[in-house]
C-alpha cells in the first residue's frame, strides 16, 4: 500500500463525511480513471484504493464474499450497465469544459449535454459500467424545474 497524503484521508476530526464506495474489477484501471477524469488525488493505491475528488472520496476495492460486519452480503461490480439502481451525480460549474476534459481522459458519454430546463445534463460510464451523471445548474438557479421528456415534446 502506498499512502500519498495522509492529510487527504477521509477521516473527520468531528461529525461525519460521505464517501462513495465502488466494487471494481480492476483497481488500477478504476483508480487511474477517477484520478484522470475528475482530476483527483490518489490518496491510497490499494486495499482500498482511495481517490480524493474535490470535496469527496471515491473508494475502490474488488468484490468479495460476506465478512463478519456484513454477513450474507457479497460485493460485485455491475453485471450490466442497462439497469441501475443508483449513480454518481457530479455537479460542475462549466459542463462544456468538464466534458472536454473528461472525454480527453477516457470518458465515453452516452450523449452530449441535454438542456432539461433546470440544468444541462449528460451521462457516461466508468470502466466497470457504473453510470455517472454530470450536470450544470442553469434554470434551477432561477427557480425553473426540470422538464420531463413528455413536457419537452409538448412545448
């Protein structure tokens, strides 16, 4: 294990903080992806891999069977990217600049940014198929809520 910056570990002095844990197939590939695409700092390389991204941490480890603290639970990377029950939501100040940087570093977007009324939004997947939403608040800042696909066709 290589520790790059002990001060960057997700260890609050008080209260709590949130991190995002991903079960991945190849820790090195995922670690590099999150560091490169999001401009993150690799805090730990393995067991678990931790990448500090902005004001949060992405923690990555391979899957495995039950442990004493999670009996009956097996961790595994997604089998398919077609059905998801959750995703990473990333808010950016400049979606065009982020998308250009992310694409140059390996992100493959499902579409370009779509104007949803309240925000510009698009999605891409990480190397394991996890869905990542990127959004830039636009109309939401002025009280405009997102439009549904049905509303978009009517207007």
